[in-house]
């Protein structure tokens, strides 16, 4: 029977637990378990909409005890209806037999949909499939109708969005859609369908749960900053998350009324286009700017008040924050944050901010249609219009994609998680009417991640696409590590046949030393250098040669595409368009299949696990690694909360992406080195077979890594999030390392049950792919024999 023997790290963790104040579910008293739960209807001051406040019996609070205080919108302004829904929720809270996700169907027979969503929405998976909503409201055209799917990937500032403008025929001045900036612009999946007929658009939003989570993190970060008594720093922490993804200043405005001055995030639209809604062009009204600034100032004042209230008892015990050593100060701030986020004042502030955000959707009632949940939170916005109303549609969409400070206080961009636009778009420089689905993903390395591994949704898009267009700037020449990592991932995923590269900013790369063909050769040489020197470390020589051969014939050089006429670029743009719209080469039918060594599989998995663990040893500060420096304790703590509560991968630390990339590299290395072939095959046929196998296997890895590092150890992530106070940072890091040790073991000669399980899961994926491929080869052979027999007859 398998027996677990604690290692040194586990023993150290147990020792630390004796000195760290940790509240756990098993120390709840009988009196606390029997505490009654009830709901209360409330209205925030100055608001018409009703809320309900209650303690959720299945959500743990900051002290790791059941009964987290929760406020949710009731989706009504009618006091009678609000009281009725509150009464129903109280009845549900009285019935413990309904306190599980499995009881939702039974509860739905007893209570109204709003009550069901309020209670069970808190214990369901945190993230929803926004693409499924877009598919329901505006389905994508099918490939059999002649539409090619093109996914654009590239680092921020490479020119992806500018290239999309050219393909849509959008004027950079009068339409300025999609939004661009010198900094990061695309922060969510955007899909553009070039299709005859009317214009249609659907915009999907973060759920109320996701939005509240982001707001809580923003307020919590601001509370930590408030210790220094600097209002501007507190406002910055509150309004601008470090990853630049969820920016409350876009929605709420700034601490002070912004002056008209240069801004690194400003869109390049003319100054006359501010705050476009429908066909109306206007600036954010001065009184609205004033009101926004007053609201932000009030939030900052409340943050200071919360911080001061809960800092007093901590400082009374440990001493003034200004006099504490760094480790003690971190522990004190952690305790202050813990008490503050569990307070009524914190819940009330978050509720008021959510109310303010909900009110920002009101202007949309006059333009398009809002699709809402039962409790009134906007799920999606839909608009349809005639071809001649194109300007009105694009103007409305800027409300969801703009980032310019001139519109702060009216934008909804941070709440958007996807846009799909369809209509009779056509490039200005061609007479063709292409049938394309352009899929623009968030810029690679957008969050300044410690690693540049592709996020899961981008990997899924690679397998779905007909063409993968890697866009990079000729001026920088793939010097950003994420661009080279993208090439590596594409090669390891078996998607090389789909790849094309577009270099933008050729007009800026030109110099007296390099012009004409010399310039093209110089830019291509920079990419070749990346492939030869960087990719060669993780990609086989044969796969590298195949990649370079592909790039030699499918690289495009574009300049001046920021201009409406794209002067000088029309020829190359047309060549690119022809490639995108052309039918992709059919995959050759397999005539032979490869065989592999199981011993080799163990070796490559061992190397993948070792690489992953070494990376996280560096990030957790457990070992010196120049490539992976230790991350701040706040970042590590935020990661554990996200995994503990099953939030998505939209964060700067992504263990699942790191593991998936390591396994991709390992599996690719295995599949590139068969020990023999069954059947006769040409080099081209062998390359096709390996590429197909890599694509099949790597497409299944995201699910495996998600289960291993998110789903199965979810309770362990909660244990890692729980520690507070002195020693909590070290304890948390040790517990995270314990999760990786259990779920990503490094196989060796003394492998135990957990190691074998890890190996078996990967081996099963590889074996199933090989078996299917072998069956296909056998089927082709039988079909060929039947054909020969018919001909002979």
C-alpha cells in the first residue's frame, strides 16, 4: 500500500503552522455551525435599484469560516418585488438540504430565477464561456461557406490592430476602429467577419461575480498603499491594476479632472471624436467629469478610513508600520488587509462601486439592445444596422474598445471580455470582397509576465485557425522574447503549416544602409537568427528546417499601414490577402505511422517536470535563477486566491500555461524522434504525419494541465491562500511548492504512485493519438487495395 513520507519542505511547513495564526474549517464551533442565515434588502444612498445582503453559508470569509458577507443586485427598483425576493432567499438560507450545487434544480422549483442565480452563482465555477454567448447571439460563418479563420498574434505595439484596420477598410481618422495606441490596446478577444449584408455586433461583458472580484482586488491593493498616506498612490492602486487590464479609471474617471495633455494611452483619433455614442459625437460633459472626480475622491477617502481603522489594533500589537523591519511590515500589512476586507465597510464600498459601474451601462439602452441576467447585470450588448449606418455602429463600438483618457468616465472597455463585429467590410486597396474571420487576441506579454508562455485561449485559437498570422515590427525585429516563444509554440503544437509572418513598420526600418531587397533580407535575417539560436534549443533540427522553409515563402513586409491609402504597401497587402483567402493545402493522407520508445517518453516528461519545477523555485524565491526572479508576496497571494476560487487565467502568473508549454516541448521532442516507421513514406509524408500527431496531442494538454494544477488541488490552493501574519509568505510558498511536488512530480528510478499516475496520464494521450493514426493508415491501405481490385476487375 502506498504510504506518504513527508519531505523536508512539508516538515518545515508544519513547523511554521505552529507560529502562524491560521483559521481552518475544522475548528468551527457547533454554535457557529448552527448560526442562522438571513437576507436583508437594501438600497445604496442615491440609488433606485435594490440590493440584498446576506452571509453565504458555502463561502468562506477572510478568517476561513463559512458565512462570507455578500451583496448582490436584485435587478429591480420595485420595493415590493425586492422584499419578496429577499424573503425567498431567506427561506433558501434556512434550508440546509439545498446548500449544494447539486440541489439547484430542486431549488429552482421553489424559488424565483433571481434567487437561484444569487445563491448558486456564488458557488458555481467563477468563469463563464463568453464565446458561447457570442455564438448564440451572432454565430460565426462556417468554413464550408468559404470563410477562412485567421488568428493574429503578436506583441503589444507590433501593429496587429492597425493591420486589421487595413483589412476592414476602416479610415484611421474618421472611423479609428478598432482602437489603437502606442501602448497596449487589445485586452480581450476581438473577432471581425468580412461578410456581405447588414452590420451586426455583439459585445460580451464580465459577469457580476468577475467584476466584483476585480473591484475587491483593486480596493484591497489601495488599502495596502494607504499606509503611506499618499492620496495619488492610493488612487493609482485603486484605478490602475499593475497588469493594465482592469482599469477603473476608464470607467470611473480620475482622482482629478484630467487636463488636455499628452497621454501614452491616447487613441490616435482626432480630438473632435470624444465619447462617441451612436451617431452623436461629443466630449464627456464637464459636469460628468466633475461628478466622476468627486466619486473617485470619496472612494479614496473611504479607503483611507478603512485602512486607518484596521491598522490601529495591528500597530498597537506590532508597533508603527514606519518602524517595522521589511518582513514584519509585510506581515502587518497582510493582517490589516485581512481584517479590512472582511469588514462591513469594505463590503459596502465594493457594493457602491459595483452600483456605479452598473449605472455606466444606462446610456446603452438608447443604442442597441442589452442582454441581461435575471438580476439585471448586463451579459451582452447587441446592435444591428444597415450598411449606410456603418459610422453609427463603429462610433458605438468605441464605447467598448476606446482607452483614451479624454473619454475616462464613460468607457466600458475594462468590463468587456469579447467583441464580434460582422458586416460588408472591404479593404480600400482591392476590388475583391474577401470572406474572412479575423481573430485578434491580446498582445503576447501584455501583462509583463515572468514567462511568455501563450495563454490557453490563444493556444485553442491556434488549433482552430486556418491561418496563423504572427505580426511583428520590422523596427524591433523580433527582439521581444514573446515573439520567439510564439514561433516555438506554433512549431511544437504542429501548426507550422498554418503559419505566416507579417512585418509591419517597414517604413521605419528603412535606412541608408538597407533599402529595397537588402532591407527585406536584413529583416528576415533577424527572424532567422531567432529560429537558429533560440528555437533550436527546444525544437528539433528537422522541425526548425521545416519552419524556416515555411517562413521563406510566407513572410510579408508591410509599411505605412497606419495611413488610409497605405502608400507603397498595396502590392504586398494584396499578396497577403490572397494568401489569407486561399484554400489551405489539404493534409496528405497518411501511408505510414511512426513508433516510439516508452523509455524516451519518460525521459522527456522528466525533463519537462524538472524545467517547470525549476522555474517555480525561482518565482517562489526558493532557488536562485536569473531567468525567473522571485515575485512579490502580494502577487503570489493573489495567485493562490485565484486558483482557490477557480477564477480564470487572466493573471500575470500562470502555472498551468507554464506546465502546458513544458509538456508541449517534451511531447514535440518525443514525436520528432520515432525509432522506426511502419510502412513506406516520403520525407514530406513523414513530416505531415509528425505535424498531425503533434497537433492532436498538444490540443489535449490544456485540459490535462488544468485538471492537474487547478481542479484537483483546488482545496490545497485554498490552504496556500489562508496563512496570514508573521511567516505567512514563507508558509504560502512552501504550500505552493507542495502542490507542484504532488501534481507535477519529477519521475526517476524511485518513482512512486503519484509519479506513475502523472506519466500514465500523458502516455495515455500519446498512445490514443498514435492508435487513431495507425487505424487511419490501415484504413487507407484497405481502401487502396479495394481500389486496385476494382481497377483490375
